[in-house]
C-alpha cells in the first residue's frame, strides 16, 4: 500500500496550490479519502473528506470555501485545490485512506509554506 503526496511548495499569501495523492496497493474506489495537516508545534487536524460513494465532499469549518477536494478513481488519485492561501495554512499536508475501522493508510506528507 502506498500513498504519495505531491504538489506542495512555497507560495505567497493569496496564492494557490493543488496537492495530489496517488494511491496504489488497494482498491482506491472503495475507500473514503481525507486530507489532514499538521503545523509546527500543533496537533494534526482534519481538512477535508471525500467519500467513496457518490462521491460527496466534506470540509473543516475553518476553510470557509477556500479548498476543494476531489478524486479521480480512474487514476487512483485524490486532489486538494487550495486557493486564497494564508500564512496559517502553512503545514505538512497528508492524505489518508480509510475503510471502516480496520483499514487506515497514510502518506508521508508534503510541505506547504505560505509566506511572502
């Protein structure tokens, strides 16, 4: 099982980034996919979820419509489009694949730094 994030980097406040998470080794379409982030000195926090069925997105309240999660089951990839980035969005962003309570996989993360 592998989850490989990409697309992070340094961006100025107000800018955009698109993160990708490529999955392999499991039936991607059967898993709910989530993005989490962890800022220095802070607890990891949930950012967004896209369910395996329909699929339907859910977002943390603090995002206020700035981020969009999507998935492409044909490419086994989940995305996080991040717009209007703020310095407080600086964190390591990780993707997570989960099916019930038994199957729970994590990627290594990608660094996002928002700074002028």
